[in-house]
C-alpha cells in the first residue's frame, strides 16, 4: 500500500483487497481506476453500494438476497412449490437461473459443512430446509452442491436429515460427468469416473 496515498484511499484499497480475486496489487489498480473515473465509476458505485446496503435483505423462506421478503422467486406463483433446489450460496442460484433449467424454488444453505473450518450444521440453514419439507408439499429436493469433499459431506448429511422428516420426499443430486464439448483427454480422473457411473443408453 502506498504510504503517500492518504488514509481514505488506503482504506478503500484495504477494503477492495478483501474481495474475492483481488489481492493488494489488484486492489490498488481498481482504486486508481475508480479515482480516475470519479464521476463515471466512483460516485455511481458508492451510491449503488449504499442503496444495496439499505434495501437488500435475505429472504426469510429461501435465504437468497433480494430487495423484498419473500424474494421474487419465492413469490412467483408460476413456480413449482413441490421442487426445492438446495445450493451453497446465491451465486449458484443465479447460475441455475441463467440456465433456465429449473422452475421450482430454492434453498440457500449459506455455506458447507467443514470440520476443518469448524462449520457445523447449526451454522447453515439446514433446519430451515427440513422445516420446509415437513410442511408436506415438497416432493423432491435437488442437492446442487459442489463436487468437493465438503459438498459431498453436506449432501450426505442433508439426505439423512430429510429421510428422517417422515415425508416421502425424493432426494436427488445433479448428474456429474463429461461437460458439453468436453474432450476426455483434458478431464480429471474423478470427472471420468463420475461420467462412467452415470452412463445411460445412447
């Protein structure tokens, strides 16, 4: 950090450096770009950040960020209430929405179980999910969690919890395997194994 930048600029750089994908050098470049284009970038960004801080809240039903509660997806009467897609964070929800492949409701956990990081079930929105399933309307829960150790541990834990709700709900997970346009020579062993296990008639 430049010692001659002044405390306000140093604070801006320090905060930018905390964002994912931005280290100290990238944060300095971003801060300089904002300062150079004060009227076009810095002022509108500051206003947008303030408005977001004032208006955005977490949906009391699914946990997704939105400007209203329940959120726009939970309030959409055209969506299937009997289908719930469980995701780690809102970014995964937005990715699902971009695809247009899912027309049910969502449930944002807010993270994954991790013994290494000390994240237990009480830190996630798992109890809220089981509460939604106990309502009786849900027929399928799709676990759209990362194909990582923590993701699979979380999925297994949720599946066990949901089977104990007393409801005959189907618990499914996203298929994993060769991506569209994927070349086998470039894929990792785990992806190829999953693709082989999930094979289907041609």
